C-alpha cells in the first residue's frame, strides 16, 4: 500500500511555492530511494498510529494525474504529516522545524 505524500499534495492543492523534483511516498515498509527521469522518489513509513489501526489511507483521495490514478493525502493530512515529519517537506518542511 503506497500513497504520495507532502510535495505532490501541496502542489495539487495550490500551496507549493515551487515545483518539486523530489517525491516522498508512504509505504508499510522502508524502500531505498530511486530516481526516474530526474525525479527522486523517497519512501517514508506510514505513521505508527495509522498502521496499528489499519487506517493508512485515512484522509486520502484518489485523483487522475495524466491518465494514472494516484492516491494523495488531503491538505489537512499533508499539513499534519509535515508537522510530524518536517524533514520530509524539503525547504517547506525546514520552515516548520522548531529550533
């Protein structure tokens, strides 16, 4: 089970300041980062609380992206995930870190 996270949903919701070339997706287990067509894909684990309740797809929706159906987190879930793991948000996530 996988779901795109952080940067693509921010772009899709019109909240990103720039176009990202790094995509973070959620999975039940870790996977090595990989590159496809100059885009870097990194894996993050679904939050433990959601895995324990088998609710990994909580607050997600399926969208059509160039003829391919993908699952993305809604804006609220994206923001909560960023607050929980600011390291996954790139430049945007760094702005959420507390010194």
